[in-house]
């Protein structure tokens, strides 16, 4: 394997990491407030669908991402209504919404929209002068689309918000000790709603980037479990932004490797290569989950 292989691998890994990272940071905010948002897969899937629809109908990428955000918010509203107001189990609600999103987007694509949605416009790459010419890492880190850059800039922003602001302290207090937070005058329900809606919006953007940052088309189940990988990245990253970034990059490198390995014709069954990112996810959780402590009130209504 040559330097060119590793350079191409890094380019693919960073591109694959961007939608996953945006989604994972949204999930991190949600779980910090005690909301176990299993429906993150549905948020990505609906965001990917509505983003492509918006781009195809308007030709405007910013409108497309607004549509993606709205798609993620719809799922968040359904999750919050069921969990907060009808006291439904958060895990069960999330699983149901994931199934519903898969069925709904497939139905709308095949039966309602048909061929009315063609290839949508996609984001152009923006090369940063000088930095993009750095050997090996330059093309990967400094020749991405604008939303991918924003994805990585979100890491320090989320860290600062959670650790250095009153809002972050409020989120953490609700996720750790909601009764104590309520006794101090914090509205637990409103705080969790805000966290969930932020998660929905970011999940929608992540799904939108998945389609609008690449091929510009939507196919059934295009997320292929990436929402669950984002969920695992939050756990593996110990509910911290930087840890989540490291986990996302680990999974993305595995995903990029399986794509490059298939292209090179490495003598390994392609089914095993396709499963590689999910195998890495499972192994990471099995090896480290016992050392991780989630927010104390995670998953409680």
C-alpha cells in the first residue's frame, strides 16, 4: 500500500465522517440532557430524503438543507410527543420511528414522487489556499465542502457550550439529576425539548449532507445504520465532543477502508468488507462499554 492509497483513504474517511459527526454531536446534546434518542437513524434518513427533494425542486442548496433540518425536526417532534407527553418508552419509540421513516421514505420515493426527483445539485468542494497543498493530509482536511468544515468546527463549539455556558450546565444538570434541577427552577421538560430539537435539526443536516455532499440522489435506506453508528460514537466517546470526534473518525476510517479495499480487489469476501464499520463499532463497544458512565437520568421520562 502506497502513500497515495493512504492519502485517498484519508480523503474518503473525512468525507464519510462529516455527516456522521454532525449527527453524533446532536445525539450528544440530546443524551447530555437525559434523552436517549434512538430515532437518530430516522432523523438522518428523513433529512436525507427531504434534502434531496428540496434541492431537486428548487435547485438551491441552502433551501435543501433547510428542508433537511425540517425533516429531522418532524421526527424530533414525534419522538418528544410520544416520550414526554405520552410517557412512552424512549427506546421503543425510537425503534418505531426508525421503522416508520424507512417505510415512509421508501413509499414516497417509489409511489408518490416517482421519477419526479432526479439528481439534485450537490455541494462543491472549497479548497483552502496553501493548506490544501500539504502532502497526504492537505486534500483530506482542507479541500472539503463548506458543511463538512462546519461539522468539524462544531466540535469546539459544542465543547464550549456544554462546559462553559449556563445552557450547557442546565443540560448536564437535567441529564444527571432532573429532580434537583427542577428544585432550582430549571424547567426539565423545556430543556429536554430544546436538546431533542437541536438533535433533530443536526440529524437532518447530517442526513442532508449524506446525499447533497456526494451523489445528490436518494435511495431507500441510504443511511444504512449510520444513525446507530453515531449513537455508538457518543457512547464510545464517553459523552464528550472530542471523544465523539475520535470515535467517528475510527468508524469512518473503517468505512473508507472497506470501500478502497473493494476497489483494489483485495481477496476478501465483499460482504465482510461491507460489514467492517459495524464490526468495528461492536468491538469498540464490547471492549470499552464497561468503563463508560452515561448521564444518570439517561432514558428517563
